[in-house]
C-alpha cells in the first residue's frame, strides 16, 4: 500500500506560479514512476508530467517549458510557472508500483488549482 498526500494548490493570477508537492508513504520502495495528472470540469483526466526512478521526464505539450517535475526522498513536486486560465483543474498525484506478480496505481485526493484574475 502507498498513500499520497498533495498540497500547494490555490488561486493564482495569470502569469503567476505555484508549486505542488506530493508526499508518499507506505511501501515507497515499490514505486516506479510518479506523475501529475489534472482534470478540469467536464473534461477527462489527463497526464501533465511524469518522472521515472531514473529521473527521465515527460510532459504534456501544453505545459512544456512552463512546468517542471522533480522527485525527492519524500515524493514528487510540480513547479508551475507562467500559469494560464486553461491550467485551472484539480491536480492529482499518481504513483505506479510493481512487484512480483502485480502492478498497481495509487492516487492522491487531488488539489485545486485556479488561475484567474
């Protein structure tokens, strides 16, 4: 079992910045890839950025250059710069785990990011 707790969301003006953090606990040794997803009202959840244990990253085209994902001993972070109204969504942290004979994804509870003037 892995538990994920996100923090750092809030209200910010267009062009501003926010830093999201996701702290992982439990069987963290089973975590392979971690990532951030978001879901806006009426839309499907989409990948924002992912990072492997080795540090390889991938980003949605819409956030490249503006967002940076990083990992540390506690979990995963997302630095968001030059925020736009279309970045408004609930942001979720995800941990992909695996072990002998299993693969399982864990999700955090989500944190609201609102970009508005």
